[in-house]
């Protein structure tokens, strides 16, 4: 069976994690590394035993002919770098969110379709063992028909949290709900409705954001709806980072650490019917924790191998990530203008930039928030 050659474009933290997963996988070979910082490049190259090291991505691709190029850089660099890689007709894996602007994501996906290559976006929790356990439970009919979803961040600043973690939660949700048709949202800053003056430029190049507390209602087909909470807490709380699916006959609960099933659709605190049951996780037999890869990153690499073998998109496809961008921009637009936003939206400019311009304001200042 084919071994897929993988090249890394950026040797920072997310790049190291992705590289470790592909290095550990038996069907992928980490063939080359690229970074503008020679110290970072050589440090990772020495650790992973990769001798092909470059400072120019085009030279790296021309000389090493990878099947996949990983782009784990700052979000505001994604569009430029992805478009350059796609010119070579190479599949890509890009860190989430796919881009900082919806129009940029449109351009990346248009180029991928034109070149006939795949785009995968690193929403790794969508293919991890706990999510697979939920999918298997639904296939077995444990909760009947999905009717409602709930997801919450761990207390990061609302707008920044939406771009940083909400992108994961939304991608997880749409696996079970299908595409989102419209969004209604409320955004608060200091306990009042957010204003154009509250818009800021996020850290890590993730783009323009606003709102300390965002509460969004998402509308899907077949009467399914969901709530997404991106609320600022006094301090972050990992226990709040979770997703729940409500069915006609039961409920499912997801965290990165596991998956649980409640065999009835409503909470009854009687000590008998409110007991969640842990679901067995789906194993991946060739995963070896001694090789140092994170399980969800390894699952992501495994899904890419299977997708390329079968000539299909990765489950965390660029198209899914583009739709997540539409949802996030819809949340910002709905919170800003106080309207329900139908998806996909016809206007592809950033709604918060438009909001500020209409208020006679210029580019927003950068704000930095903790990410852990």
C-alpha cells in the first residue's frame, strides 16, 4: 500500500504536533521541513531525524515531491501559503480556522477545486475516538433521532474563543446535524450589547472579533437546532469545553477525554434515570503512545491516509471548514446587526469590519487573550 510523503511548512508548536503524528504513522513519511527560522528548523529536524530542510516552500515541494503539505502557521498567513502550495497540485493540511476572512477561504477552496486536490483542516477532535464513539452510538439507535445540540467553550473571551475553539465545536456539531441554514446570536460586552467600538483584531492573526459573551442559536434541516456558548469566564475552566446531543430517546455527551450516553431524552434527578454511561472508545490498533504523538492528531493523520486511499475528502474537509467560517461570520453579523442571518451568506466581506466602517471607525486595535 502506498506510503504518503508529507512536508511541513512551519516548525512551531502546532507544526511539531502534526509532524509527530505523521512521523508515527506507518503509512506516512515525513519527507521535509521548511521554516524561515533556521534554529527552529534545525531543532525539529534533529529531533525527528529529517535531513531535508528548506527556507523556501516552492523549493521544498519541487525537490521533495510531497503528497501532503502541512500549513500550521498563523491564521492570517493561511491564504497566501495555501494558494502557493496548491499551485503545485499538492494536497494540504492547514491549521484551523481555515483562514482569517471568508473571502480568503473561498479563494483557497476555488484553487483546490481547480487543481483537483484535497484540503483538510486540522479540526482533529471531529475524528478522535470520543466523537467516533458518539457516531457509533447514533448508528446503533441509542438516542433515536438527533433533535438538538449544545456546545460550550471553556471560558475564553467570546469572539476570540469563537475563532480559537468555537471552530472545533461547530465542526463537531455539523457532523451530526448537517449544514447550518441560519444563525441568530446575541453578543454582550461589559453586560451590554456589543458596539462597533468593541471590535478588535485577535491574537495569532485569527482575524477580527467582538463580544465578551456570544450566545448563538443555529438552525438546521428537519427541525434540528443547536446552541453555542462562547462566554468569558473569570478564569478558564476545561470542564466547560463540551458538546451534548439530545435525541428523541436519549442523550450523548462529548469531551476530549471521553463520551457518555444517557438512555433517556430528559434529565430526571431521581438517582435512577440520570446516570450517564461511559461509551467504549473506538480503538486504533496501530497507534503507539510510546512514539509521542497525540491520539487526536494521529487519528487525523489516519483519516487523511484513508481518504486519499479511497479518493475522497478528509472528514475535516476544506468545504466543512469553509462552512464553519460561514457560521462564525454569521454569528458576528447577527450579534452586530440584531438580525437572523441566512447561510450561506451572499456578502463575503467581514461583517464586523463593515459594521465599524458604517460607524465611521477605522481598523480595530489588536487585543491578546490567553488561549489555555
